[in-house]
C-alpha cells in the first residue's frame, strides 16, 4: 500500500517562461529506511538544490519502510511526497531514479543489489555490507551495469577533510609516512548505559569497530590515497552485560574498543582506535597525517578548521596553522555563507549528494563508491580477525 | 506585478486521514529583500518544521523585491511559492501572516512599520533602524498593537550562547563584573579591497561599528541581562579611499574599527571592539564575561563549544572547561543530531524562527524584539557619538 | 688521573692555565630587597653565566634588607655571599658594580637614585616610580652619567615576545593598526581574599592598574615600537573592604580593574585591561597586535608559543600558526635546551640580566631603561587620570 | 651595619651561629658524563637547595669525563668544584655520596654497577640499560645493598604529570581502560638531516623506540599504575642512508618510527608511537588516559597545563578542563613562583633530584628506580621484538 501523493505543480513547473529556461529535469529519490540516517539524508535532498547548481532538481519522492504509520510520519517529517511499505513496487516504478539505502546494516547489501537489478542508481549508507564477501558481490554487480553507486561516507566532504585531501594530493606534505587516527565516543562508558542492537554482533558484525573504525579507514584512504596492506590489533569489551529496556540483563558480544596498527602500500605506518568508552569524547574523530614535508590534523568536532604544518616560509615563523576552512578559496565554501561562518554535520551529506548528482551526467566515477566500500570492509574484516587471532593479517588486495 | 504561484497540494493537504490529524495551520511569510540575509532567512523557513515541533507550518510564501527577474530567481533559489515586486499588494493580502524584513539597513524602519500597520507580525533583520529616533518609533508602533515583532539577532541562539545565557541566568558565574568583547574580521585589511555601499555612511550609518558592534551589544545584553549606562570610544578609518567596481577612487566615510568602553547598570565594566581590519580573523566574535564566581567565553567561530570556569569541585582540578554544546542536555541539541555532531551558522536562524513561531500563540514576549533593537541602537548611537566627540556619553535609558 | 680543583672563592680563580684564558672579570651585584622579586632576580644572577657567554662573571655579592635575621635567611636561600642591613655602606663599597632594586614600589625611586649617585649601574624592578615626576627625575639623573640603567620588565624577553618583536620590527605584519591587551588574574575575585598593602593607594599608587597594566604598556611599546598619545578609561573597585590578617575590616582604595583605550603615534588604536577579579585567569597576560599584513598573539601563560597570521603562501592554506618558540632559530633558544623543550617564568629574568650584562661593555643602550620607565609611567598616570576624571587625557611626550 | 660574610668554600660553613642552626650536611655528587644531560642534571644540583627545603645541601662536587680539557670546560660551565678523568679514583673517595650517570646509553649499566659496588647512591640517566638482562643485573645489585637508586625519568615530575598521577591514584577517572600515547619529533624528517650515533643500533639499541617510547612506557606506568602484559608493533626506517659530518653516506639501522599496541594487567588497552619524522612536532609527548569515570590528557609541550574530564557537576556544564597546574594546590607549585607563572623542562630535573635527596633519609623507596627501569626495558625489548618478529610478545613479568 502506498500513500501516493501526486507531485503537484512544483515551483519550476509553474514558473512561466523565465523559469522554463532554467527548468531542470527532476531526479526522483526513493529512500529506504527512515531512522536517524534517513533524517540526515532527506535533509540533504531538500537542501541540495538551494545551495548547489546541479543538472537535476532533486526530489525526495518516496520514503519506504515497514510500518505504514511510521513511514507516513517520516514522510511528513522529512518532506517526501509519498510513503510506502512496498519496496518491490517502488523499485518497479519508472519514475524512481535513485534508491537511497538508509536501513540498518544487515540489509544494506540485499536492498542495494535489488535496486541495482531494478536499474536504479544507488546511494548506500555505510557500512556497505556485513562481510567482505557480500561487499564484493555488491561491487561486482555495480560494475556490470552503468548505474552509479555511492556510499554515504560523508565525513570526506566536511570542509577541513576536503581541504586536507586537496593539499595532500597536490603534495603539500609530501609522501605520507605515519597516520594516527582515533574515533572516540563515550556513550557506553557508563556500565549503566542500556543494551541495544548496537551491542549485538548478529546485527552489527562488531561494535565500535564497524561503527567508528569504518570511518577512520575510509577517511585515511581518502586523505592519503594509500591502501592498507596488513594490520594487527586488539579489542576489549569492558562491560560484558547491559540491561535492555525491560531491565533484563543481556550479554554484550561486540567490542567497546578496537585498536589496530596498519602498514600501507607505500610503507607508511598507522595506528587506529575506535572506542565508545572514552569519557568526555563525544564525537572525537581525529586524524593526523605526517608526510615527508608536512603534517595535517583533521578533527570532526572542529570540522571547519584544519591544522597544517609545512616547512615553508621563514624558519622562525613555522608552526601548525589553524585554517578556518569556510573561506573564499576552500572547497564548498562558496556554496554557503560568508567567510568564517561555519557549517555543521548535516552539510557533509549535502556535499556528498551534490557531488553524486553532479556526476550522474557524464562518465566520471563517484567516490566513495562500492569499490571503496569493499576496501573499507576488507580492512575492517582483517583487523577484526587480527584482533581475534592475535596476529598480523594481510588485507586482501 | 506578481508571479503568483498558487500553492499546489502541499503535502499535508493530500496526506489523507492520518495526516489530517496532524494538520497544522499554515503560517505564511512574505520576505522583503533577497540578498545574503534572505538566503539565511529562507533557509530557516524551509527547515524549521522539519526539526521543530511547532504550532504552525511555516510557508515561505512570497519573496518581494524590486527587479522582477531577480526576485523570480530568488523565489526559485530560496523556495518561495511566489515572487513579487509590489510590496503594497503583498501587505494587503489576508493570507500573509508574517513579514520578514531582509532589505538593506536604511529600509528596515519604513518597511517594518508599514507591515505593522498592515497588521502583520514582523521579523526584522538587524540593525533595527538607522537612528535611535527611528528605532523608538518602530518600538512604539509595535507596542500599540498585538502583532509580535522580532529582530534577527541570531547569534543569541547559537548553541554556546544559549547555554552561556542559561548558566549566567541561573547564577553559575555570579554577579557580572567585567566583559571583554571583540568582533574581528579582516576583509577590509587590504587597501586593495574594493569600495562598496558598506563603506558609505549615508547607507550604513557607520562601518564596523553598526555591523559588528551591534552584535556585541545585543549579545552582551542577552548574556548578562545588564544594560549599558555610559560609554566612551575611539574609531579610525585606516584606508580613506577605495576603488569601486569601475576602478574609480571613492572616499570611505565610515570606521574600519571602533573601540569603546562601557559601564553597566550594576557597575560592571566592559570593553568592545568591532573591526574589519584584523588580519586572519574571519568572523572572530568572542565575548568573555567574568563574574564573581566564574567566567564564560563564547566564540562564534567555535559556536558549538563554550568555555566556562567556576570554583566548584576539588581545588586542584579547576580550570576552564570546553563544553561541547551539542550534547543531550543543551539548548536545541535534541532537535538536531546525535551528541557531538555540530551545527553551523544557519542553524541560529532556524532556532530564532522556531522560537518566534512558537510564541505566536500565547502572550509570551519574544526576544530580541524592537525594544531590544532600541536598546542596541541607543548604545550604538552613544558610542559613535562618544568616539566622535571624544567624551563619555550616557546611554539614554 | 684527577684534575682536583679545591673549590676556591670563585671557581675561575683556581682554574689554572686553561681556565685563565677564560677568566672573566667579576660583576658584583648588590640586591636591595629580598621578597618575591628578589627570589627571581637572584636566580637570574646565579644562572646567567651557566647559560650565556658573557663578558663578566656575575656574582650575587650582597643582599640588603632591614631585618638582619631575614636578610641572612635570604642570603642563604638566594645564594648571596653577604647579607647587610646598611644600604649606605654597601653603596659606598668600590667592589659593588651593580645595584639591583627589588624593594616595594615606593622606594624604587630613592634607592635607584642613591645608587646612581654612588656611581653604580642600576637594575630596577618595575614600576620605575610612584609618579611621572619621580620617574623623570630618575631618568634625568641616569642621563647625566655613564652608568647603565635597566628596568626588570622581564616579559619582553619571554621566548614568544622576543620573537614577536623581531617579526613586527622586520615588517612581517606591516604597520600596526590595532592592539588588544589584557592582563587578567583572579586572586582578588573572592570578597574573602584578605587585605594587604597591595590594596592601598598610599603604597602602590594604584591596584591592578600599576601592577598589571604597567606590563601591558611596556610590552605594547616593545612589541610595536609605538608611543601612546592619548587615553581614556574606567576603573572599579568591586570589593570595597577586606579583612586584614588580624580580621580587621580595612578599606580598599585601589582599583580591582582598570580598562582604557589608547591612540598611538601612528594613528593605531588599542584597548587595555588589567584586572585581578577575572575568575579562572591566573596570569593571563595576552596581547594581540593587528597590522596591515598580519597579526600576532602573545600570551604569558603560553610564553613558549607565538600565534602569527600573515597572508603569505597559498590562499587556501592561511591561518594562525602556533609557533613553538624554543626551537633553533628563535631568540635565546640556543642557550637552553633542545628543540621543543620549554622554559618558564624565571628564564625571562635570566635573559634580561644576560642582555644587561652584555651591554655593560660598549655604548649600546639597554632597553627597557629609565626612559622606558618614564614612558610607561606617563601612560599609567594619564590613564589613571582619565579614569578618575572621565575624559581623554594626552600622554605627555 | 653589615653582616659581612666573606665567601667561604661553602656558604653554610661561614654563616656563623644563626646559620649554624640551619647548617645541613652536604651531599656531594659526582657526575659522570657532561654532554646534554649533564647540563640538565647539574642545573638541578645547583638549583635544588634554593627552592626546596631538603635534609642535605647538594654539592655538585666533581664532574668526570674522558678528555681533560673538555671536562674542565664542563666543570666551569656547569658549576662543579672539581673535574676529573679518573672515574676509579672518584669512586674510591669517601666524600662522594651520590654518583650521577649522565653518559651515553651503552655505559649506563657498567658505571652504575661500579658505583653501587663502591657503595654510592646512584642516579642514572635513562634508559637504564642496553638490554633487559643488563637492566635486571643492575636492579639485582641495587636490591642487595642499602644504597638508593634512581632513574632520571624526569617527565614524571612535570607539573601536569604529577597532578595527573595524583588524580588517577585517588580515583578521579576510575579504573583505566584505554591509553593513547605518542612522542613525536621531527628532527629526522628531512633526508638531509645528518647521520649520528643516534642512527646506529650498536650504540643505541634502537632509534625513536628507545629514545622516545621509553618515556611513554615509563610515564604510562607512572600515571596509571598498570603493568604492560603483552605488545605487538611495527617499525620503519624511512631514510635508509644519511651523510655523516664528513659527507660520507652511512647506513641507518635504527627505526625512525615504532608503533605498538599493548594490553595491560587490568585488561586495559593502549597504543604507543615514537617517531622522529613527524613534521612540525618538536617535542610532542602526549598521553591520553581514559578511565571508567573520566579522562586526562598530558602534553609535555604544555607541561604546565593538564586537561581533565569527569562526569561531576551539572550535566550541561561538563567538558575537558584545562588546569593551569602552577597554582596553589598543585604539586611543586609552592616551591616556585606565584600562581600562573609557568616553569619549564629543566624544573622536572630539579623536582626529581629534590625527591631523591629527600628520600635519602628514611626507608621510603624512590621512584623511578632500577626496578622501574627493568620494567621499561622489558616493554622496550618486547615491543622491539614484536615489531621485528611481527607477532604479539609477552612482556616478562
């Protein structure tokens, strides 16, 4: 059953001759899932055309879920035209251009592949899959067709990360030698924090690892352009049981923290830590990259600022610079507000969608895509295995 | 002439029985002006219902300007239903509930008053007026009727400012004694920066003073709850001539920087500086308030973080805390993203609009309103006069 | 084989042929006063030859006070050879080369002048004098003779301040336009903090002003090379009575906080605040200087770090740099520890003494000297008068 | 009246009746080695009695080296009474109480043991030994006698580290769960940096590892009170050849960077990195410890500041506090300057010596001692072996 809302005279349709010249083809998106990530994705859909000049007008067309009442509430809240509980029917529609997979982790694979088979472009929430095998199957399927695929590793497009990648790519810090990356949160620091599906291996695959280290791995690949070659690691679950909503004690079978070391394709070394038990760290995703000629520090909580050191200029005037990245020459800055007016978490989704939509015309490959997802999954799997088996594990190439 | 776009089946109208139960009355906004501030205001109008549970559904109904083509482009870009170049006609409409004044400074007064006389609620961009006399006339007019009025002093509702105000109001830092406030930018540091209307007294009244010190004054009143009693100051125009777009040298008759000292109603002292010639400072709006029992530091460029010192706790463990303000217990945090996921400049407008809309029902007075605008204008006038006359000037009460 | 060197009166005397070549003339210092500042001065005397290659060997010869037992304890503690309560006799001695005035403020003038008349070099603790008149008399007396005089405005020679001055002098930030300087402490924030001579105008002349603003004024002159032309200000005593050691309530007749604005010789503007009632600020002496081409920020509590902004380099890579100033090319760094090993408060006295001693040979003029003290006093007097009379006051040239 | 005290061999000897009461026994120190570390050690010897009230008067008695001319120059520079090239003779003297071993790494063991056999107290520069076997032999020898032994792991007694240890020991952050520790320098980042003995395994045992990770290991044991149980790691030499002073290319057979993971006695996890090739990091020794109830961050370059988070106080007022550690209630603060006046690198040696000297009377055990050195060496060895063999290695208990 579908709450079908025939899209009315959208503003461009009614705008008359002047607007006609500007009239763009629509890009209808069906979003599957409508929890937290759906909130961020749908925001990007509503906002992107107001701030980016794109070849399409993005339309949040239909939101798909399981429970009609909740889907309908999501439709209202998130600004979709229609709500549906029939995914098959939605995928069968000719007017749906893109499927956005915003469901829990264990359905990313099946839904993405179903959408690809239905000849839709696909944007998938991270992690791409529950296993490397599944991820590879997804990437293989995507490679067969001409549909574009993307992963919502949105932090890549935070202001400072985009700038950092540009700088490293143009050689500002030289060849990369060491990476130190941590993603620290504290919402499970207290033994009183409740049990949830996020504490269950069957649903999540892992704990802090898949949730947080996945970001570090993707960002490190993005920033440095390097591949992980081998890893070793250790993990711990500090609180072994937690109470669920009903007050029942439930076992926790995923990691609270997982640390690993890595060697990269060019011989560089890195250390990584994902933890949910670091008091005071709310969303402390910080990556420091040292190269031959300089260093950069990126920090999600201060995503508008980048710290950079190089040996340029007078010898007595060197130091880490704090660059306010929402300034004229910086990536995406011109699309938003005047110099020095910061943006936030949700904007990274808008940037991701804008770039994805811009690439739907032409042959450019969007990143991060399913191949990137495979690469991340390979490192996640290898480092989890390394932690479990207490030995170095090669990352499959 | 109006490009009237009959609003089509809005989503709620077509949502059927389930949605009907949730159906809210619309609140139609006419926005006058569509330059930079219009961009921020309209964003708030589009976003507010997606993140706040309000008694009305806000509708960006009509955008009003002078040049039809540009107004129409703004309508498209900002997501209004209609575009118009006939303000009188728009004000005459019964279906317009709120007029948002987003025009250049010199028309804030006339348009706001015209809107009030047309029985509309009014949200006015700051500064309220070009002179204290005009500001008072506006406030007097507002006081006569029952229409609600507000000023877009949006920084009040940045995460850290809202928290700071809550803390000071509940006594965390005790009675306020000293305030140090600076708003530093650098876009006029270079003598090569071009001339614009912002360098002309006839249009702006003043330079950095009205633009930047207005924010400091409003924020100081908001944070401390104190009134300015008397001021002295000094100003300077470091670059006396600049070239306009045509390469013609034009005189600059407004201040590049204006510094002033103030004495407050409770005997506290403060220093203030607005400047556009501080290299490296993009949008450095920083206010430090010291009280009897503690201190707070607010900084727009890190608006998600508040620094606070109190004498609480173990004597050897005291220090300025950096509070990540997008966390569970903080103002507005629950409306956005998970803990530690930051928001940006535009959200302060969403907060402002959300609070204004929430207050349209009931008798609560919204702040900042025209009375607050009068108070800010009184301090601006007094400090400009103080700088011009080189003496202490009482701020009219 | 042992080179056994029985410790003689001074190590160099017994060093034999090899040492003889290195043998330096001694420079005997008599230090008058032995409270807190004496502790810092004497440390500099003991340390300076171990870290600086100077034309003299500095000898902490005699410490002079009023109470024999306490002077003797100071001699022991501070490492002087002799203790004395007879200043006249000490000044009459031929073997005393330098008199260091480390007494309370009200005797700086008389003792310095007495020492000059006795043909001694003089290093005087700041403030130079209790009044501008006295300061000028001191400077005039110093100018008549050939004895070198210096003021212990030691912060000038903190690592970051020395570097900042070098940078500004060589034009890194261009012509100075604005200065914002605060010296914030909190030891009088509590009304329970006890009364002391520091709360008495008769002894100190003023409160936070003479104590803290004196530093800001000297540092601003040092960093910028500019002179203060006129000032206006305001001051407040928030706690009007405090209890002395005996529990007796005593009036406080000096300022807790004094803020002033200044105009400089080149048209630049500045704001200044000295306060002892800013909770959480222990020794927060921070000066930000903005020029045409850049800005610097100096902060005593992080005196090993300088923040600098310039427009050099790639446009997208600009930001305030944090320079670790104890590194190869920085002032004084080579005299201490390896790169990145910080120094502290007391080292600024060692640097001051080292430079003073180095200049005793030759005709170079040491700064800060009594003329600098006069300049500081002139600004202190003018700003205190401005605060008292509530008007702008010219700083006598 | 003058208390004229002709300077005698030691000031206390001539101080007369009053001083006699204060007269303390001397503690004569023989320092072996006089390069960089000798500079820091001797400074501590000269300074310690001026700032700490100790049961002994510390006398820098004799400095011992190999080259007479250079030893003599060191004697002069560092303030020793005597210079010697005959270690045996010095150790045979009855008047030598303490032997300070400040030689290159490969002689720490032999000289320390020789000194112990000569019945001297021993302070040894870190690292304790070249191998775990040697370290254990040293500790065993020390355990046999009643002489006190200490290691110059001076960072333990930096202001913030001392405070951090106090806080963790009293339970402020609860049971420790994760540690992230890095010691980053950049003096070998450039391939042009010259070859030295520090690049030779035969002399140093390892590169960044023994030099920098040794500090991290000691500090982690000190701060947390935990023991390392097992480790795995990876290392890299990025520049394989460097030119020596004569321009000859020499192989580099030690690590530029070594990273390792560790599991601790209580199940906690940690990551560690020592590198000399991190551009912009001069002496960036930073350790973050997360416990059940809070976190602390210590940073050598800002050793006067400690960052601490706990869940105490109002829920909306929590954040990492930056504690200025040179304040009334903090360790060692009262021995130096007023609140907020910072100290530096060399003071950590003064603190170490002060505590060592204070413990020479009584039965208290000084830390860090040779047992601590053994523990550090065990972790260094294990992590080097882990990096070489690419597997987890147990740390011998």
